[in-house]
């Protein structure tokens, strides 16, 4: 039936249309098809590149850090809450956050490691410094439509701000409130603009993209501790490698697994099975003499507001 | 004048006569859109900082409006496809309008996703680096499929009417129209082979489009339900969103139908019966929505796990209580009452019910998005969200664009499915079970 229909159609039109009309129509058709074919050309190289697996954006292309015998390091953080008093004794805003902001030029109002004050049973409070939890089953990575946020072999979660489209579904997906958006041109000091961008070192900031704690793997590889670990006045934060089972706060070296199990370590929202790489040892600053009934901490400040020209400040 | 002539005249009228009021209306819509474009240019320059969204409530009016538009796009599918499948003859005068709404609403909805992006310049990344594990990609796939399918489904049954336009309007209208109808009528002559082929195509399209439409609103809900947010963590979300979509789709269709009926004097074809039947559908879906609310909130509310208590307080007693109770009482209960009480079961009553429903469904999408994000995840004071003038302007421009596209559509394409109505009129005349030889749907099924 269809074939017959086709034959009918094919034979009838020439009788109805004049030769000139067919020519004009044919010409228009060729022109239209040419235009249609030319339109995608500008993006073709990018499509081909993407198809070949190469990415035109800056990824964390540094080779993963390895132990002496060649195993890939698995970065971890252990935060000993017995030693965290929210910097009450220092009389300053939390120094882990301050050091992180200084080191990363983290734009206002982003606290990549934020010190939350949580209620304890009873009236008292505890302070919980909270970086990105570096989940091994990361909800943010699962939902990203363009693989702008991704897990690395070292077990960290990074964001490629050159690929991020700013849809913010990762922010909806993160159960720890650890993702921040560049709603505008964030205030950063002028020198930040000179930095070489990498997903492991998110400077300079890019408007309309998501940012968060990157766990400083570049610093760890170079043999230094992350800014927050360095900044803590009470050495409450340990950073290390689960593969070699070692962690340090800068003055003491511990065997990570033993340290965790002997001190009843836990992870935030363990029941969500996100498998964070950040562990907590329960406490409320008692080891540095904090009374849990002394509430409050000082507010974080960003040092370069005056020097950031044209920036628009917003609140979280 | 025969019935057929009157019908053709009614279908051709919007193309042949254009009143001054129409130009004023279009100018008004263009002004609203222009203002929205200005607002968007501010957003493009400054970034999303000009909106009320912030890190903790990171979606707002744009995503609300996106979900709402995708919702009302279900008008066409329901009326046209489901009623066509069930061979409900009364649908014929309103199918075309329903299909218009579907296509136009989808275009507007898709636009709002892009407006919401922090980096609209990188929207192509979705194709270049798309990961099928992401609910956003499911949405891109579902919505583009749905747009394609609904355009095809709008076009297929329109071919005989386009051919009618081509034949009746030849030489009476601007050359671009003659050309357009000539091209779009795809050499339709109305011979029996063509009728059969088109019938088969419509049959395939109408069956295909139903699962596509259901999938679209299901994956829209999964953007929310695939996150670890307590208020969104619901297995009923997909079904609930689909029901809400059809609910608001029917309401939108009733409103558009009432306006076009008044403006283009279609009283002969769109009668109170159509409003009544759609009103019944509206009431039925209102009941489904009430049931959906019950089954979602009773199961979570009985246990009040985790942060549910916070959510319940803000939704039923606190910040969102006004919106929620308007939605529940004004948007689900009241429209049902308006439709079911005999003395309000008339065109005015049903249109009023539809307006209530549409507003309520937008409000529902709003508090699903905003209240869902407001539940604190860590020990911090809950944030608040207040849309800015930029967001309101862009949203209004979106609705103006919807209205404009409908207004332009009715000036270009036949708003009545002439051949379907004619067929139905014939069938009504001779109720002795004899279908016309050219009945396409039947022919399609027989193949």
C-alpha cells in the first residue's frame, strides 16, 4: 500500500509544476541544506574532541600520589572534636576557616571548612569543623549532568569550574550543605587573578559555577598539610593516607585505623551511606579546657573586601 | 449555508480578519517580554546574584515555573491522545487547542531551565559531556523527545486542515502564507491512500505520546526525588507530579478554550458540554491530588522521621502555611465543589475553578521547590528566599511568551480540527453504526 502511494506521489508532481519553479525550489533546497550543514561546524571540533574522550577543559591531570610501593594514596581527614573549641580560647574566628580562606582565596561568603555549633544533649554545644566530606559514594557526583564534579583515584571529589554549567543540582544533592555557588563576581584579591586554574586549586573564581573544599591534594602531594590543618591552633585536625594507614596533625603522627577505632570515631550522617572520608572523634573541646556551656564563636571575616574592585557581596 | 461551510468559515476567520484589539494585545505581550529580556540581560551581566536564590535555597521561581510549564503541557496529551485512544467524540473541537498548548508550554518550560543556569553559555556541555546517570540528562532526553513527538502529533492531524487552508486561501492571503500552507500540506489531496497512511501515523503517534508524556513529568519529579532531601524523598513523587501535570493541563486548556471561544466566536463548536466534561476531568484529578497529598503526608507525618517535623511545621503552620492551605482548600477542594454543585456547573464556574487550579498548581510547585530546600541539613538557622524583581519580570515574560505564541499560532494555523469535527458531525447525524469509509483511526488499527 505504501509503495503504491509513493509511486503515485512520484509521478504526479512534474505534470503540475512548471520547470522554472522546480529549479527555484531545487536551488532553495540546496541552499537550505547547505545552511543546515554549516550551522554545526563551529562546534564540530569540540564534539569530535569530546567523542575522543579528550577534554578541552582543565582537569586534575596531575598523576595520583602513590606510596613507596606504588599504591594510590587515599586521602583522609580526622577531626578530633575533643580539641576543637571553635577558637573560643584564641578569641578569633575559627582559624581553620580563616587559613582556608587565605590559602584558597575562598570568596566571601564561602566557608569551605565551616565550624558549625551543634546542640549537645543537655544545654551545651559542640563545635564541628565541616569540610567537604569527600564521600566515596558521592550524591553530588551521581547527579552532575556534565561530569563537572568527579571522584578521583585518590578518593577526593573535585569540581571542574571550566565545565560546570551552574545547574546547581549538586547543591540540592549534597546532604552536608558543603557546596557554594558563585552567584556573582565573587570578591577576591587582585593577585588571585594571576593564579593558574586547576580543579585542585580553584583560583581564580568563575562566575556562575559551584565551588567547595578540594581537600588540598596538590599540597599533600607536595608534602605540606592542608591550610585548615596548619591553621588549627589546637592541632585538632589530622590529615593522612588510609592506604598507608597514617595521619598527622603536624606535630603527632598516628596510625589512622588504630586512632579511629580506639577513639570511637564516627562520620556525619553515617546512615545515608555516602561513605565520607572525613572522620570525627566525639568531643566538645574538653581537652583544651572548653566548658560546653560557653556558647558562640566569632564570625568569619574575609580580609580583602576593600581590595576586590567591582565585586558584589552576598550572604549565604 | 451548510454546516460544513459554517465550520470552514469559523476555522478560517482568525486568519482572514484581525482586529485592532489583537494588535494591542500582541504589543502588550511584546512589551512584557521586552521587559523580561531586559531583566535577563541584567542577570546575564551580573550573574544570578540579582535573584533571591542563594546557596541554601538554590532553586526558586525559575525551576518552579519550569515544572509548572511542563505540567500544563500535559493538556494536549491527555485531551488529544487519551481521548482519541478512547474514541471520545466530544473531544474533536478542542484537540487542536490542547495540542497548541502542549507544544508552546514545552518551549516556554525548556527556556526556564536555561534561564536558571549559572552558565547558559555552556548549555552545549549537556550534549558534549552528558552523563546518562544524571536526572538532568533524563530530563533533557525526555523533554526533547516530548517536544519532537508533540510537534509531530500536532502536525499529523493538522495536514488535512492545512490542505484546506492551502486550497481556500490561495490568492486571498499574503504570499508567505500561501507558501507555508503549500509546504506544510505536504501534497495532501485527500485520496483514500493518504487518509489511510495518515490514520496509521496518528494511531502510532497517539499511542507513543502517552508513555512519553508520563515519562516526562516523572523524570521532572526525579530531579528532586533523586536527592537526599527529606521532603523530596518520596516514591509517590513521579505519579503525584504526573497527576498534577494533567490537573493543571486541563485547567489551562479550559482557560485558553474560554478565551478563544469568546474572541473567535466558536460558541457553535465549543459548547457548555465541553466545559462540563473537562470540568468533570478536573474534579476527578482534584480527587487524585487530594489522595496524593494524603498518601504522602500521612505516611511521613505519622512517623516524623529526621527533619520531617521541621518541614511539617513550615508547611502547615509556618512560613508556607498560607500557600499550602490556599493550594489545598482553594486549589483542590474549592474547584471540585464549583464543578460538582449544579448551580456553579456552568462556563463561568468552571473557568473560575480552572483559574484557581492553575494558580494553586504553580503555588504547589513553588513550595515543593522552596520549602524542600529550606529544611536545614546542618546545624544552621534556616534560610529564607524572596524572589527579586528580576525573577518576577522573567517569569511574567515567560507567561507572556506563552500567551504570545498561542496568539500567533491561532493566526497562522487552524484552531479547529475541521475534518475531525466534520466527521463527528456526520457520525452524530447517522448514529446507525456505520463509520465513514475514510475514518483514519479505524483504518490505522486494521493495518
